C-alpha cells in the first residue's frame, strides 16, 4: 500500500503546471488514498469519453478497476493525476510491457499509455501536460517508447500524440490506430514543449492584466489604508470593467462610490481579478473565497510574509499552495500592484495614485515596490508612458520569467525594463531573455548582487561577473543603476537601433562636445570630431547641422549638445521642433540630446511635449502642433547620453549576430555511448555527493570526446624520474602535483626544458630540498610541448544556471584580475569564437606586439568538445583543463581535473513546471 507519506512515494514527480488557458493545475502520482477521488472523477466523465478510453460502453468502474488504477509500484506501473484542489480533472497511466504486449518488468523498455480527461476541462491542454510528465517519469524508469491504442474517431487524443514532437510510428490495426512514440527528447519535442510553456504562461499573465472585473478585498469604511487606496486608483484611473469593494463591515451599498459587498460570495457576477489588502492572518480566508467564486488571479498587497522572517516564509509557501489549489495565479505577496494602460482596459490595480501613467511602449517589471515608485516617477518626469507595469513584491508565484513570456508576444510593448533582485531560475531566464531580445530589447538592473543575511530573496552561487556575461550572451542589456535603466529604456523606446559605432557630435558648446567625445571613447564608440555651432547658433542652425549629420553615410548615431543662450533667448520648443524636423527628414539613425539646465527642452522633446501646442505657430498644414511621431530623449549629462547610445550600439550588434546564432558542431570521433558507459561504471558504487576522478579515469573519459591530455609519469625518486624521462624522451618538465603547489610555477614547483639526466637530477634535488619530500610534493615527469600561450578552460554546473563554459589566460590575468569569459552550454561555434575574443587579454592570442598568433581554431574546437561532453552527460559536474598551452599550430592539455555525480532526476530538458515553494 503506497500513500503520499510512504518512503517509496516519488514526491519529486509532483509539479504545478500552467495550462493552455492560463489557469493552473497540480500533477502528482496517484496513491491508494485516491480511490474516492477516482470514482468521483469517473462519474463526471461523459459516456463518449469513457467509450474512447475503454473502446466499449463502460458506465462505472468496478472495485477491481479502482484497485488497479490506484495501486502502483511507480516503476512498471505508474499513474498520474492532474488536480485542482482535491478534484481530479485528468489521469494518465502507463504499464510496462514486453515484446509480446504482456505486462513485464525491466529491462523491457516499452509501456502502454492511456489518458482520460474530464469533459469540462478538455481543450485546456491537460492531456498535453500529462504526456510531458508521464514521459519524463518513463524515461527516469528506463522506458524508451510508449505504445497507445486510439479509436480513429478520437481525434483530440490522436492530436495530443501527433503534436508532442516525438518521433512516432502510426498504423491501423483491428479497427484502432496504433501509435508508437520514441520518448527520447528531440529538438522538435523540446520546441513544442517550450512553445506550449510560452503560450500558457503568457496567457496566465494576460488574464491578470486584462480583467473584465476587479474586486478589492479589504476596503476600509474610513477611506484610509492600502485597500481603499487601491480602490480609488482603480476608480480614478478609468478602469473599463466592473469594480467591486468588499468589506465584511460594509453598512452601505457604496464605498468611495463603488458598489460594496460584505463578502465576495455576495457579488452576483464573475470576478476575474481580486486585489487583497487584509492582514496576513486573514488572507487565507480571502483566498478561499476567491477560489470558490472562480476568480482567475490575485494581487496580494498584504505584507507579513517572506520579508518578515522564517515564520513569514512558511506562511508564504502555504499561500502559494492554497492559491494554486484553486487554479489561480498570484502576484505578490507584499506587492505594489499592476498597471495596464491599454485604452480598452485602463487598469491601475496598484498603489500608484491616479492618474495612471500615460500609454507608452515600455513594459516595466520590478520586485521592489520602492524601486517601482522610483522608476515610475522617473519615467513620468521624462514624459514617457508605459504599456504595462508589474511590481511583484516577494514574487512567490508570478515572476520576471512569466512577464517575459507575456511581453514576448505583446504588440503593445517595444522595450522590456526589469529591476531584479534575483533571476529565480537563471537557466530559464536566459533562455527566455535570448528569445525576447531577438525581437525587442530587454534591459535589466540587478539588485541583491551581495545578498545580506536574512534577506528574503536568495542569490545564485555564480559570481556577479559570470551572471553579467551570461546575460550579455542572451542579448540582455545589463545596467548598473535604476537611473541607467531609465536612460537606456528611453532611447530604445524612441530611437532606431544604430547600424554601427560611429557617432557624430554637434552643438553650441565646445566643452560639452569634448565631454561627449571623451565619453564615446570610454564606451568603445568611434566619435567624429565635435562640430561646434558656437553659442550664437539658432534653431535653424541646429536643424541644418543635424540634418547633414543624419544624412551622412559616415555616421551611425548623433549626439546633440545644447547649453542655454546667453543673450537672445530662443524658445526651447522652437529648438525641439527644429530637431524633430531634421530627424523626420532623415529617419533611421538614433539621436540623443545632452543639455545643461534646459528643462523646457526636455519637456518639449518628450512624447507629451510632442503633442503640446507650439509656442510659435507652425506651418498651416501642420495644424499648430509638433510632430507627434518623432521623440528624442534628452539627458542632463554627456556620460548618460553616451552610455545609452553605446548600449544601443552593442545591442544592435548582438541582434545582427543573433540572426545567425551558429551551430553546435558534430564530431565523428566523439564516442557518446562509450562515455556514458564509463560514467555509469565510475558511479556504480558512488552514493550522494561529488567525486573527483583519478587522473587515469579523467584522461580516459575526456578521450571519448577527442580531448587528449598529455600523460605524466610519477617520479617518487630521482631514479624513477630519469626512467620516466628516457621513456618520454628529452626535453622534459618536472612538476609537483601536491594540491598546495599545483599550477603554482611562481613557487618554484615547475622546472621546464630539462635536456638531460644531469639537469633532471639537479632539478629534482633542488625541488626536494626547497619544497619538501617526494611524498609531500608528488613529483611527475612530462614531455615538453611547443611554446605558446598558457590558458585555462573550465566548465562548472551551477544548480540554477546549468552548465557554464569559461575561458581565460592562466595565471594572474584570470586569477587576480578576473579576466575570464563565460558562455552557457551548449555552446555554438559562434559562442566559442566570441568566448576567446571577449577577454581583455585576447590580443595575446592574436599576435600582440609582433608575436606569432596562436592556433585559435584548435582552441575553439577544444571548447566545443568540452561543451558537448558536459551537455551530453549531466553526470559531469565540473571540468578544469589547466594549463592548455596553445601554440602556433595545435594545443596541448597538460592537466585535467574532472568531477562527477549522479545527475538530478529532472533537468531543464524535463517537463514544464512552475517553481515549487
């Protein structure tokens, strides 16, 4: 008898999933305690669905059926259920079979699979989600193929199998369709899985941002407090749907002019979104009321959760479990709220006072309410609007990943701005960010890089520099402050991407032009000599100069510098009009304005200013208004404007390169099966934890992937060293391999180019006299290799980010200065080429100061082979190749360290799930 508390119960198979319509369900193994639920579920299934499942009328389950469908060994017989609350909405099971189709045990690797979904929940993607999860379970239990019998009329189930993306065979036998699915993940099945994930998670966010009705629970009668503020903001910002106030002590039909009810259940209409603003102790009661009423999503403003300590964190976990049990999604707790400026929605379910921000093309996500207030204020001061805003607080459920899924397909959002204190699941975030950045910019400012003790948001183990490198690889624009977040966002939202790094500088201040020129050089741009229009320049002069700069094929972007006029005061909106006219006549290149104390110019150049009446009448055919379609960002400092332009340049370069992402090469000499067998043998008697392989085992494993490690011969005595040298051939190197001296040539533990026995014996004697006994030093002898550049190649597995490939020069450059580059695995040929070129010391590889360039193609191949090894075999959790000597022709790996462990039961290749709490 197996129950959820039984030690054999596979708890790691439990998962929350987002369904096609944006609702949630929980998938878990079926236990013996589920008999009543199974019978109730079956009673709610239509006769037609029962017929499709059993190929005959089957009105009810017998006692024997119930026993068979609830008793599993979780190896050869497995059943999973999709649940909402305590109710089954779908089931799936497999039974392992042999070649004759009869029940079998391992090593039989085929199983028969069958589904049943409650009619009311068909079309929500329940069967597809169950297939993903039962497939992952089967692979974990050594099953490689599913067989299914489906009636020809059961088109829905045939489509579930057909659309899964697995390799399959189909035949028609004895009046039914016989399907065989190969469960090995393919590029197509993974693409299908991720496309479903994107659509479902985007839909779940869309339901939160486009409600037709909103109820605010916890509205005080006095008009004070968070709930009343949220209600007023919804009302005064022009929400287009139905609005309800809930207060158990409401004595009138109206609160703040909004229809009021004592309980949510008293509302005699559907409620899509509930804003909860009651004390934390009363939130579970409010959530239950929302779930019973059919609410789709919650914004919980209430505090007292993870941010308040261990007890609050337990309360937060229980909140997530309760919310998901009703199929809802949650923003918060401790949230600041959400805004959607779409005219047909007009949602301001936040603590931002009305009026809500103007309609714009920027999407904004923050974890911190305080940072959200700061960013909203900064955008408002600059006249910029928003498409949507989400401040998720403790982000116990909906996270930045979900919002990226929504923004990816949101036509109203052109630029995504995000303030993150953690990446949550960095592997998923970088995957989603890469896809989104290919179509629209993603700009991220990260807080919490050095997480204080007790902080609610946990950090990753990866160094911040590594995280930055991985974000850059994904096309994310990483900025250091919230001010830079706004600066870069404004430029990207209003200007086209530059085609290159060439920048023209013009204006009426020579000094400001020089500052801009210096800032361009510091950012790696290629500025032209600043054009000084002198302080006597008029608006017409600016128009002419800017038009010429934009029309020149020598420029990719233009920075305009402006200081106030000393004598004759020209209206600043005239200058704004002149700049807009020039941009409108020569579109396609970005323009940024650097100003000194010209607030009116900033306003005139902003989107709001573009629609304001001109100070001086315009041409009659322009109707007295500026060009509303031309927006130019203005900055109070040259460094800020140039930084924004530089980020746009780098993003444009990444985007053009991303159009050809490269490929993961296939090498004919890679023996994947041999490496798998060797790893299985090495881990056969290993329990939990990480094991460092011996040098022979590490060398043999790497050899399966064409990575040859130069052999060493142990030299416990001087005579042994001489014998080793004779077998290898002079000249040789003598090294210590003791951990405290390894790779420390500066301590004298390495002697090179020993050309004969006398040199070798003398060096051996010196080492043992200076550094310790042979037993302490563990000396070895190794053949000399051609001179070159010493490098270090590593791959490590971060539990959150996955496998990371790293490269740097050996010694001081990487160890002291941190000059190391990183890429996510699997790396493409373009990734490998970019990796070795992205370190600051890269010129040493390409002929610096007249030296001979080294064999970088061989180095790129080594990186790609190592990437393949760790990607193909999750058992490999760490590899260090140090040093790798790269010569003018070829390279030599002189030492290798490999760490292995049993792989996790589920990886990023597994079925889609929501984070567990």
